[in-house]
C-alpha cells in the first residue's frame, strides 16, 4: 500500500530524514518509534504532503505522491492526525465530525459513517452537542480519530496518540485502534514510547537521528532487548541498509 525508498526530507538546511526505507502493507498496523528529534513527525508530514522531500520516492497504492498537495492525498485515501490532535476546540463535537465528512457528497453514506464512529466512540455520542474544548485529552483524541475516519481513509497515520494521556486512557485509545484495524483500516502510528506497542503492532521501525536503526515484526522483537537497545542508541546498532 505504502512504499517509501531512500527518503530525504527536512526543514531548510536541517535534514531530518536521511535515506528512509519503509513499507506498510494493506491491513497492517505499523509503528514508528524513537526519541525526540528522530524524524518521526517529519516522516508523517512528508507522506501527507506538508513537507516536500529533497530526494527519494513515496508511492501510495502504486502511484507516486511526491509533490501532491495534502487535499489530494486526503482524497486518495490518506488521513493524518498530527501531534496534538488539532481539533477545533471552539466548535462542538458535532461540528468537528461534520468537517470530517465534508469531502464526501453522499449524505446518506456520511450519516451511516457517523453512526458507525459514534458506536465505536460512545463518549462522543454522549458529548455530541458539547464544545470540543471541554473534552478531556482522551476524549479529544477519540474525536480526532473519529473525524479522520469520516474521511474514509485506506491508510490512517497518527502522530503520538498516547501523548499526555493517562495509562488507562491510552489502553482505551489503543483498543479503538485495534477495532478499526480489525475492520480493515491500515494504520501507521508514531510513538515516542515503546510501551504497549508490541501488543498491537504487526511491524515496528525504530528511528534515531533520521535513520532506521531497527526494523522487524512484533513477533521478532518480542521477548528480547533489541528494541530497547536500538531505541537508546547502543553502539552495536547501526542504520540499516
């Protein structure tokens, strides 16, 4: 579904991604983890069309999307939830969700999609007429995910869904991601912490200083120390070719 080869990108003279290779197959949950400054958020912004890469290729469903504007990426099936959720805090939950379905013209289908996301996130039904800024952090994250789902993406990219949330709330958010994946949604998730991810991930990429230091399936990485060693930058881990 998503195929990235030798991707370089950054901000002015700062190169944040230094030859990244990454793949996401249909139906997978792929995690990208690493410390601050590793290039994780830059990756999602570059895929989404917010940053123009300086070199490399990005193919989505077999077609290049390098240089494609975010609006066109959205229409092609890419949805990005940036770090911090970026909901419209002064609007109601209802109004935020309405914005998610605006790109689709079939109003009956949009209403059906809305009922579906409210079933997945029942707290949003309870808070439907309330102001989004009054929601808790976990509820705001659920709203951000629900709004993105209403775009009907084939690939949902989420930047740090657990940021600032209590452990119990993180479990709830992750369980919602598990349910969405079971329904066929492909996920590319960025996290700073390695906690919990192996229970949900199909595959994991570890980033450090703009490089892929380690890549493997959850089964390969479970039970050992390779994930932690790569994350903390022990000397034996070098960028993978």
